[in-house]
C-alpha cells in the first residue's frame, strides 16, 4: 500500500496507470482488482494510509499546545520540517490532489472534505482561544482559520516545487508575524524574526 500511496502522491490519480500500480506493488492486475475492486478504491485506501502516516507528524502537537498561537506556530513549523520530503514525495498528498478536476467527483469530494477538516480543526482551536480569553470576542474565526490553512497549503505547493525547510520556515514566520494584527492578541514577534524588517536602532 505504501508504494501505491507514494505513486499516487507523486504522479496524481489520472497519471498513475494500473500498470504503474502493479509494478510498484509487485502484483498482477487480477490480484489488484481482487484486493481493491478498482483504481478509485485503491486511491481512497491510499488517502487513508497517507492520513494515518502524515497526520501525527503535522498535527500531533496541535491540541496539546498551551495557546492557539502556539498551536498555529507548531502546525506551520511541523509542516516546514516535513513537507520538503527526503525519503518520500514532497508536499502534502491531500493538498496537491486534483482527482476532482480529473473527472473523479467522488474522490474530489473526499479530498475536499479532508482539506476542510484541517481548516475546521484550526477554527475549533481559535474558538477555544476566544472562550479562554486568549483572543478577543470579535475575532473573525472563519477568516483567520482560512488564512492559516491557506498558508499551509501554499507551503505544500512550494515544497512540491523544490522549497527547502529554510524557505518554508521563513514563509511560516511571515504568516506568524501577522498574528498580532489579525487577532489583537499577543506580543509582536522579536525584531528580525518575522518578514517585517527590524526597526532601525537609535543612535
């Protein structure tokens, strides 16, 4: 299954042929159909395998972080550490998946649902932060969650195109430097750690 998952991850649904899958998995076509029924079902199983393998790496510390800001920081920095890929394809298989645009509506719906679940987890953590007094009641939870989800998705695309951990961490720091402006909560990042240039020193 790992071989099929990485093949779909690297090439996408349509570009991965049954011959490719059989060769990668070391089985013949009748055995593959007997085990999974169809290429679509195999792709769905590969998505589940990916979620089980990747979710702990990216989201493992999200809920346990003491603040929402720490949760978002951990999410983006874990993404920066894992998305470049070394012994696996770069980027996030779910973010990069285009099965829905390749004519497979059901698979496209599954992928869209998985992406929406990540954004919903961020929104839930932000709502908790409002309830606990970390963020002000007027915080636009939906927009803030969508923003940081989009940042993570963009990091995945950058990784697919060759961005290394250092570049992805710089992107994450830029997004995190916007936190005080977007939420009205927390201190601004130390000078020189975000994407805003440090203020000039007095003489």
